[in-house]
C-alpha cells in the first residue's frame, strides 16, 4: 500500500535501477507516516561512507505526541544491504543521482523505494508529456466507442 509518491521524480529523471530500503524513524514519526502525513517532493538521497540518508523528506509532527516529535525535515537513515550501498555509491560517483520514489507499507513495515536516476533533458521531458497526452486521447476515444 503506497503512502506517498514522488511523481516529480519520474518526470525529472530517467530511472535506471530501483532499490527497496527500510527507514529509521522515531515512534511519533511512524504514526505520522501511517496517517499519510509525508511529502517526498524535493527530497533526495546521499551516501556518507557506509551510511545512506534520506534528506529533506517532510514528515509532519504527530499531533498527540507533541513532546516527542522530531524536526519534520531531519536526515533519516536508510537501511540497505552492504552490496546495495556499494552499488549506489559507485553509480552516484559516476554522475548519477539517487532519489526516493515512494514510501509504502510492506508486511506492516515502512519501506522507501529508492532509485538510481539520470537527469532528463528538456526535449526528453517534452517527449514524456506528448506520450502522456497521446495515451489520454486514446483512452478518451476508446471510452466513447464503447
């Protein structure tokens, strides 16, 4: 079940490879995420040695736990296998970008889908918009023919 999706990431970047990562959260943050109070727009992933962190993701404070709430845009550690961290590190050093695509629940755990991506040029973005409009038009025509 998807909680938050970074739609802008798929538009701005060409996705090369995706990874599933756990995320370290405090108790009130978990409740806030489960309630859907998360925004991934503008967030990104960085690698610091052997640690991978999610930066600038906004998790709103959980209202009933007013004393124990953390800062909404603090750095949060991502939990990945060592081989995955090494793979991400190599590709980021090679000029790629690492972005979060979505936050979702899997077996009652909160997971983050992280992608290695390459930035799109302006003409690639225009092509994406054209394809999307073409699909919409085809759907419209099919709807009226039935």
